[in-house]
C-alpha cells in the first residue's frame, strides 16, 4: 500500500482544512523576514564551551560564550571589545551586555527577547536526551544555507524523506501508512505510523528482516526552531534526536544536533551520528536554492500543495499567527503551547517494540 | 564576464562537421496544450538561451530577462523550457533530473512535469492517481534550430525561428560570452563593429571603417555593409595604417531581438558567416551566443586559429572586457544604423 492511501488525521483547527485558507498561508509565507522573540535557543553544545570564547548568533545578534569558574557566560561583545570598553548593551541583554544563559540537556541555552520573561520553565522538554546531555561524539553542528523557517518546514516534510533520503529512511511503499498532524499555539506535532515498509538500503547491513514498521514522531517548537524527533524503525534502530534550527541569519541556520540511538548494537550506535552531514548535505542541496527563491521572488505567489503537505502548512499557519501576535506586542505563551510540558506521550517513547534489539 | 569553462570546452572543440551539429527542427507542440507563458519585459521574438550541445541528459538553468529557466530534452529529444521554480516548494527545477519517460523531475520531492508544464507525477500518490490539473509550472515556447535553443517571449509564438546556421559553410565553432552591458548596447556593438566586439577581426574586420556604411533600414530588419581594416593596429600620428588590408562585412540585424548575421569573404573564395544572438539576462547583463561557419581550406585554418585565440582570450577574461569597451563606445557613436536602432 502506498502512502497515498494513508489517512491524514488532522486535528481540528479553524480553517486548517480549507483549500483557500492554505493558499493564503502559502502565499504570505515570508521566511527570514521576522525574528520571533522570547524563546530559549540551544546555541552550542555545553562541552564545546571552555575558557576560549565560542561565537554564535541568534537572528544576527552576536553571542560570545565562555566558561568562567565553571559557569557559562554569554556576552554580546568579544573579550577584546570588553577589555577596550566597547559594549553593545542592546535591549536583548537589558543594557548589561550579558545574555541570559543556562545549561541543560548538554546544551547552552540563550534567551532571545525580554529578559524579564526569561524563565527556566520555558526550555523545551527534551525527553529523548539525559538531563546532562550525551557524550560529545553523539553531537555535532550542521550549517544550512537557508532561513530557519525553511529548515523547520523541511523537518516536517514527509515526502522529501521518501524521495531525497530514501536510501537511509526508505521509500513510501508500506502496507499501511497513517499520518497525524496536530498543533498548539507554539508547536506542530507530526506522527507517522507505517507498517511493513521495505528495509531501506542504508539499513540492510544492520537489519536482517525484509520489512520493518516505522513510527516517526516530530515535535517542532515554532518560536525557537527546536525539533525533537523519535524515529523508530522496528526492527532496527530507534533514533532519539534533537535537531535545533537556530537562526543565525536569513541565509544561515545552525543545527547543533544530538543523537541518542536506542535498541541497537554498539557499532550501529556509534555509526549513526555520522549520517548527520550526509542527510544535511542532501537537505542543503534543496533548501539553499529554495531559500533564495523565497527571499527574492514575489511573495504573493502561492505555493501549491498536495495532501502530504499538511504538517508544513500547519507550521506556516502557527508561525504566521505567532508573527501576527508579536507584531502586536504580544510575546506571551498560551497555556496550550507551554514548551516545558511533558511530551513523552506525544513522542510515543514508551510504545512496545516487536523487534527488540536487532540492529 | 566570459563563461570560461563552457567557452573553453566549446572553443577548443574547434572544428565540427556540419552534419553532426545540425539537428532537425522538430515540431514542439505534440504533447502541449498550446499554453505558453509571456515574457512581457522582452520584445516579441525568438531569443537564444543555450547551444544545442549544452543539453544532454540533465536539465540546465538559464536566465532570460531576469527570469530563471530550466531547459531540458524530453523523451523524444525535443527541447523544452519551463520556469526554473517548482510550484510546490520553489526548488529550481534545473537541479532536478529527467525521468526515463521524459518528465522533468524536481530534486526535492520528485514532482514531475511535462513539456507544457503540467504536473504528471507526485511520487507518493497511489498507482493510477493523477495530480490535480491545477498544478502547473509556467512553460515557454521553445524551438531548436541550427545548433541553438530559442525561447519565444510570447505565449503564442509568432514569426519564424532565425535561419539555421548549420546549413552554411563547412567548419563551425561556437562560443558564449556574458558581458556586463545592457542588451541595447550589445546590439549596438554588433551593428557597429562585430569583429572588434567578438575578437574576430581577422575574419570580419575590426579596424577603422574605410568604406560605408551602406544601410538598408526596414521595419523588422536592418542590413548594413561595412568595410573595415582587417586588423586594428595603432597608427603613428597621422601616417596611414601599417596594414591596409580591409574586409567587407554584411551585417543583418533583427530589430526586435538583435539577432545578427554577419557575412564576409576571405581570400581564395572562402566565406565566413557568423550568427550572434544576444539575450538580456538582467538590466545590465547580456548573454551572447555565437557561431561561426567558415568554408574552404583556408576557412578551416582560420576556424582553428579562431578557436585557439578565443579559448585564450576567454581564459584571460579578455573577451568580455573588450566587448564591454566596444559596447560603451557604440553608445557614444554617431552612426545611421545605431541611430535607427535607438529609434532616433
């Protein structure tokens, strides 16, 4: 059975299913034009920050990270500039020159927005990682030449997985394929459940079965671009992953990824993170030229969609609603979209596996 | 700027036989619905966008009047042109591939389009299911003639495709050049001194104009005969030119598109015929496609020498700089043909 026979069980959101509505959303989508604020961004892996400064950026604002007395500080200015007394002291640091920053899940999180609203509770819940992070080998940094909005949409895009990354993730042929898309005011969640998919070429060395089931759960935090994934091939590897899409500029997104492969042998566990740059370069092949056309071409042109683009359209809708709210000065989080809520169940982390450890 | 790599490959290939380079004109509307898109920024006419040899088993990208185009050959070998932007997620279609059944497939999600721009395949659809008829990418009327691919700037193409070059002469070389000059200045340079502009002075003449111009200015076409010193050497104060040999060239220019034919004669009965197409890429950039046919034994030697010098000039970036200088000078020159082209 083909994915075409899948049922897209879309959570009821006003107008979400309307064809005219989706046309309006896709026509008005302008990635890279607005910087959503009041969110924690995981800018770098904690283990990379030492006594030498590391420079990162959020929406074009520079961040110099340095560890002083075991504590990470995020400055707006380079150490040399601070020695010379040159301080930016922008609104993002409330005139102090120092960004709100803290460490959790192996990341340094930096608050971008009004410092008064920075609450540790607003860090997204990442049940796929231990509180103190993973060993350094399981993380890395992929830089995409596109705005973070396109990168986020790419992660919610089902059909490109089946086409662009089919060697590693498999083609669309499944006995049954069900896709569920739901959203809150801050997140978009997509869960795909497929049964009896042929084992993709890239996994045949590790999986002895001819077919496998797939549960792919993706939670996208629209404001910060943090994406939490649980991609469970059964039998096969169960990839727990955090894929932040940190906006450095309208043309550059940094992904400080962390893998946490489960239910697989030690070699497979250590081999899987090497796929990041392979998959990343395939995505960048598409999103880099795509970004240019979104930045330069007239934005009144509506993108066309198939029924497999539900999650992407939903992402654009939530994103646009956030932009509209923030343009009116409303930077608050609504109850339904609290980033720190427990998402274990949403990610279906506790589902029983048929294959056990086979990879 | 000259496209060094392409020009190098083309120029060093030097002499090709006519039969190999000529492709028969194929009717282009066998599977289209007659729906083509306008390029309103351009005058009505056929505009060159690529050499035939550029199209192999992959689509290529080109620009015409600031519009990105994806050009490819379908399963029948017919050249097709569509907008270089997938209507789904705006990935350039020129980065995709051609499917075995001749569809142009986007490299991102695999949406596939036929020559009239209609989406015919979405990979995740169930067998037998067709994409909506509303999923269309803009398509442009395309013809292939004499080793060049032409796109018409109107949805309903009118007027003949420029005459095939390959039917004339024995030896052919071709090249391309991107210059930072507006299209009008480039056409002016071709009308005034094509030999100097393209560095083909030994074949078309490039020095001072000694006789002429004799112009025949019609509504669609301008024909002008100029006789120039063959080589453009500096004169010592008021002394006559050190080399007095001259070359007479007949230049025919299509007024709407600037498509130009230049014909001249070499010693021992050899004839030279150049075809030069200029397409605006942006407001101040023009892509020039040229082909040269030279007949006779002497012509073959001249073609080989031209291929060598063109390759060298392209590598040094000299070709584009020289053309831009000639184009700038043409803008400031009084000449009856240039006046007519400017509409004065």
